[in-house]
C-alpha cells in the first residue's frame, strides 16, 4: 500500500540496493517479521502499518523530516548529528503544521518561570555532583529556566576533571514531561532558535561528558524528558516509568537531541516508530530495547 505520505511494503518487496531508502521522500514502512535496512520502520502487520499511516497523515511534512534526519544521523558523529536535527527542527518551526498546532492551542506563548528554590538543585560531595530537576509544580517541564540551569551544571562538570560522576534525577511526581508547551511559539525566528540550540544546549553538553553522567528516571519521561537523559552513560528507571515522543502531534520532531541519543540506544527504526506512533512504552519495554540500562 502506498499513500501520499508513506510507502507501505512487505519486507520481501522492498528493494535491497544501497541508496534506495535515501531517495524516498516519505517514510517507508516495512511489514513483516525480520530485518530490513531499507525501511524507516518495521511493523508486524498491515493493521499496524495503517495505524502509523494515520498519524503520519496528520503531519506528513514533520514525518518526512523525521525519517530523513534519522537516515542522516545514523552516519554522523554526535555534534554533526545534532546540528542536522536542529536545522530540521528550525525548518519545521517555520512550517504550516506547527503553525496550525499553535493556532489550535488558542493561547499566546508565555515564558514560564519561578517556583520554590532553584530550577535545578545541585550539590557536590567529594567528587560526586547530584542535580535534581526541581519544578514539581509543572512536572519538571523543560522550560528556558530549566535548560539554563542544566547548562550551568554541565559546564561545571566539563570544566572540572576532578568531578568523577554527575547524578541527575527529578523531584516530584515524574522526571519530566518534556518541553514546556506554554513556551512553544516564543521563538519567532527559527534561525535564531537554531543558533541557541547550537551554542546553549544541555543535551550537547551532556553528550560531551556522558561517560561521567548517570540519570535516574521515574514516572512520565516525555519528549526531552527522555531525549536529554538518553545521552548519559547509564540510565536507570523506576518500574512504573513510561516513555513517549509526542512531537509529531505538534508538527515537529524530537528537538532536544532525541533523534541522536535515542537512535544510538535503540536504533533508527525503533526511534522512528516511537516518534511516528506517539505511543508510550513501559520501563520493561525500554529496558528490553536498551533505552534504559536497568530498572531500579
């Protein structure tokens, strides 16, 4: 089956020649059991493929951009891969699908700040630094304030080789519900937003000191709430944790490094399935795939 927005084919019918996938301008969904490098995502049945197509057709440009980015970053180093992701994200920020989501929200974007204490509580004991996300009242959403605080902690770790380990966790009901949706739309200049992601990005910094970082996750880990910690060398999760990439519903792709961090943990095709389907997975499934290293 082929729609305007996706190509669905039995695995045995997908051409095997190198370079075929990169010439396809929409997601390629392989149907069947087994492996196929020339598919963006593999599902077990036609019904599963139909369900993916429905979500793709709600944001076909974002879906196309997602799989194109995942195809590219598979062959790049982390910094170059994150640049590709950021450029693609910036393009979608100026696109019709994201604009339609903003208009449907029917609320002007606002900068969300304040709360009890620092946005990230950091402490040092000997050569170990702990950092706790501290905005329980808004479920540790990744606000500008939160990102700035994480950048400060990570810059310290990068500057001080005597710090042996950074342990990141979250206070409150969950680790993080991801990007603060009330702030979406504040960046009216996508090019300037790309510049900020290139120079002031906690995910880029975490990737550079990943060997010294561990993260413990609990309950909801959505969007950047899993994209950011997935860069860490070790990720543990509470048994009741769950994970989701909802960005396609906004006309966007994962933009906090998830196209890079998550695909390096679970592979390009599973990352595509997570983002295209928008479905949640459990801690048990995340561990089976390698998205988390242990359930603790």
